[in-house]
C-alpha cells in the first residue's frame, strides 16, 4: 500500500514538463515540505515540482521545544519558491519577524537593488535592520531567553539522540554545548548574527546555533548532525 504524504507546507506546481514522481491527485508536481511516517521514524522531504531535493530522517518522538518561530517553511524562506519579487519578499520577511514566525530574516542583495534597500530605514523603523556585506534583513530587539525555552531546546536534542542511538551518548548535546546555549539567555539575537549569515559552520555547536537563529526545526538540524539528511540529485 502506497504511503500518503502529509503536507507540512507547500503547493502544487503549475509546470507542464519536468515533473517528478511526487504528484497530487491532479497529476501536478508537489513543491514544499512533505512528511512520510515509518514505524519508528519520520522522513520529511523537500520537493520541487515533484522531485525530491533533500530528505531529513529522524526518530518519531515528541520533543518538548515548541516555538512558532521554528518551522519547515523557514528552511526555504528567504524563499525564492514563495516570493520571487524583491519587494514582496522583503515585506514578507519583515512581517514574519514582527509576527515572531522567524527569529530574523534576510536577503542577499543584487547590485541593482542595494541602493533601494539602503533607503528603507524610515519605512521599516519598527524592526531592527541588519546589514552585513551584501545581506540585508530584520531582527527583533529581543534576547534568546525572551524568545525561547532554552532548557526545552537542550532536552529535545537529548531525547532525539537517545532515541537515535538507543542511549544518551552526549555526542551532540554535551556539557560544553549545553553551557554555551544557556549562556545565550541574556544575549540579544542581533549580537550573535555576525558570522552566521553565510550559513557556514565549524562545529556541532555552530550548526545547532545556526538552526536556532534561522528558525529551522530541531529535527532538521539533528538529521544534519547525525548524517540522516540526504541530498538527491534532481534531473
């Protein structure tokens, strides 16, 4: 019996050609994030016109960290497959940060757009603006402790690790990483952004912090850490 995909966030593509195997009941290719359920695990797939781009597999358990600022949508948002127009994209990012759907949002600027973004200070005065190199974005004026339950965040990684390995080994959420996360409590998110806008990481802690900053689901970051995130080559 074919498993039914659960849509987390996404839509059906209107493309007429180049459609992959994952389709809706009208034979249109699916785009977005969709979940498969197995006996002991979930697999979330990012699809593009019915083609699997990347998949994340993780234990099927309930975790205590709950945050509307962390969602599968945030893995794609700054979000070319949602908002292709630059004005619409920056407006939606600003709204998402103000509505606490994302810890922060940014876009990479084109040369033609840089002068336009530089003139937005008055229009977007409600949200703190950030500018690093050719990136422009918005972040709320809050600390990590005001936004997130950091103890639940730590506990969630511990539970996922225990379910994955059969015991809590401390490979990921060890004492050093826990102390670094707890130390974030009184820090403003803005103060931690520099160095992370590129998405490059040098350690497990960097990857965990990156997921927290970008609003990625803990399960997605966990899959990256333990090697159960798999890229699929599209045709």
